[in-house]
C-alpha cells in the first residue's frame, strides 16, 4: 500500500506514497494524510511537515496547528523549535 514505511516510533510511523508523506498509527489508520512533501516523526506531540518550500506543524489529531508558512523549521525539543521566517530572521 505504501512505497515506504519508516520504523514505528511509539505508536506512529512516517509513510510515503509517490513522493508524498504522512503518518500512520500501528493499526494502519492515517493520522496525517500522504499529501506533504516532507513529514518527520512526532516530536513533543507535533510533526514537522513541508508543503512546497514552506514548513509547519501537525498535531497527533492530524490538525495543522502551525500552518506551513516558514522557510525553514526543525522539530521541537524541550518545548522549542528553530524557524526561519519570511523576514529572513531566525527565531526560536
């Protein structure tokens, strides 16, 4: 069904179909549909995703809690992330 399935980290795994990524649960249900150009595993309850050239974050309910809008972002660690915004400034 999938072109690629990453190892499960806890309850979730990143999957790919035709160069689009998403996340599934161990029971096979989709948490994040395979529609993103990049999707990383959940980190502190949020998954980093990229649409085109913009990064954002999805929660474990599959909701875009931070819409893809940043030119670069990294996963959360200790409640913080690093992003690069439209004004060409680095934020954390």
